[in-house]
C-alpha cells in the first residue's frame, strides 16, 4: 500500500505491523483531535466545516459513512471517495466514469490522500488511512481513527443535524465497550490478522478466534434482535461493515474459509436487516469490495480480479420475530 517516511512517499509496509511470530499488528492512528459541540477542543461542530476522505472498500471508512447517514449529516459534512483498488501512491481521488460513486476531492483538489497528511504535517511518518476527517477552517486533519470519528458524529452534532438519537447510550456503554473490544480483536481486525499473517501459527490462531467469535455472535443473535437486545447501538454498526465484506472478500482472499456469513442463519438475517434500514444500502458497494481487496498485491500478486459478487443483501430477513427482545 505504501507509507510516508518523513513526508516522502515510499512503497512498502511499516515493519512494526508484523510481529516476531508473523502476526499482523495494526499501527495506531496518529491524528486524534476531537470535535466538540461547544468548540472547547478547538474544533467546533459546525455545518459545512468538515470533510471526510473515504474509500467505499474500507470497512473503517464505512463506519463513518453509516454515521453520516443515520445522524442526518449528509448535508453538513462533505465527502471525497477514493476510486477502488490500491494504487501506486495509495488512496487516489479522480473523476473516473467507471466509478460514478467515487467523487474527487472538490475541497482541496488532492489527487492522493497522502497530500492531506503532508499538508497537516510536512514530515509525517506512517500509514495513510481512510477515514480521514479534515477541517476546512484550519486546513488540517482533525482525526483519522474511525472509532473516535463515529463517536463525534454520534454525540457532538445534535444541534447541527437536529438529531438526538444516541447509539452509545450511557446505561449500555460498558457492555458496548466490552463487545466492541472482542469484535474488533477477533472479527473486524481478525479477518486482517488472517489475511496478512506471515506464519501458519499466526494465521491459525487468528482463524480460530475469528470463527469462535462468529459462532458466539450467531448464538447471541438467536435470542436478541441486536447485539444489545432491542436497542440498536454502536456495536451493531461497528460489526456490520465486516459482515457485508465477508463473503465477497474475506472468505476467499483472506483465507477465512470455514463458513460464509450466508451459512450463519442469525448473522445473515441480522446483516440483511441492517442493510435494509433507511439509507444504509447506499453506503454498501459490494463490487467495489471485490475490486479493492483483490488488488492487494501482497496477497494477490497476479492482480486478477474475480468477476462475481456472490452476495444478496436484499433477501427478506426474519428479525421481526425478535421484536421485543
């Protein structure tokens, strides 16, 4: 994918992302500014002030697109969508008629996302990741950690959007945090730990943890409509982007091939219910997932992209049977 070293683009990976046992270790995000409703952080929640750099293929970016939709912020926060596929200089923004859902960067005119990073820190060293949240007023990146961005969108923009829906309610926070921790380690990042493992032992450990957790989640959803019961929360929206990518990419390319999500009765129906909620289908681009993942040269060096997109999110679901749970 490539990285910046002292502000200069280099092909390659960060050495620290591979452990001594061949295990994949995701590097921490570097920009951790916070938007607040009152502006006490230096970044005030205001309509038209912020701009997201995303890619449809990325599950971490997908989280922010979901929150932009469910919190009624589509008119308040602009977006640039990278074209699918990992390019020579990383995430690339251009007007390509082959990808009409990918709009170029009309705010800064950046062709490559790494330009946003060097504009914020000319000597930046590290990965260039989506989502990246940009502040038009100060001309710099605020934050590039998806878990923190969705919390800001959830809590700080109520006055802007006129939407007080809370997907991280105080009484459920401890359980949401516990679920998030397990799901992140074993599922969200677990599929990457399978796909990017550089030893058999590291791969098998990640594989076993992934499917043990999917089994537990499927059992949990047999008696609860959502992960926390009758209440739809952040935990559900953090799991969903991995589920919709699983059968078209992770199952095959990332060697997560014990079962598809389609083979889990409860997870599959749950995934379809979330997909069919207002506005969510527009954030899901299954064909782009295929293109994006199969363009990763280190695990698909031939660059041949499968033609099929074997998933159906639109089939009826059965989750109403758990309406009171």
